[in-house]
C-alpha cells in the first residue's frame, strides 16, 4: 500500500514515476492531494493493539492471517511483535497478497514467547 507524491516536472523522477505506474501506485502531484490519496488506499483500515500494529495492513486484512490469529486468540495467545511484510500485491493473486511474516506470540500461561515464520503463498494456503 503506497502513494507517491511528486510534482509533474520533478527532476530525476521519470523512473520512479514509471515504476509507480507499473505497480499501480497512485501518484499525486500536489502536497494537499497526497493525504487524501493515502486514505483512499488504506480504506477503512483496522483497529489493532500491541503487536498487531506491527503487521502490515494488507497482511493483517488477509483471510489467512485472520484465520491463523483467531486460533491463537482462542487459546489465549497474543501477538507481541511481527516483522516482514507483503512481497506480492493483492491484486496480482487470487487468494490475496503473498507474504512472509516473522511473529512473536505470547502463550496464555505466561511461559516464554515463541517466534515462528508464517508464509502465505499463491495456491498453497499458509505454511508455518
């Protein structure tokens, strides 16, 4: 999820503008227009707390992550941290974005948190 803000005749921006167009990144030419474009890209967003906020929004909104996290929450586990993110846009894949995420999850019993990697790939579902 991105928005590029660049004046129409900005120097040395031809390649960046080309890449933005190739990847479908919205381009705004004035500073006042950029925040509105960013809000349109984000859409309604999602209310999150703690380590949930470390998950990129496109990944957080994916059905695969939500299903995985629901089973953890049902077992009284909570997400402490996450790193990584989207490596393929949602528009390019039928099942949503492909992503790799490293997460730290706290067990409900207060024991040591665990770290695991989650991979969501096209046609493969989610691997852990």
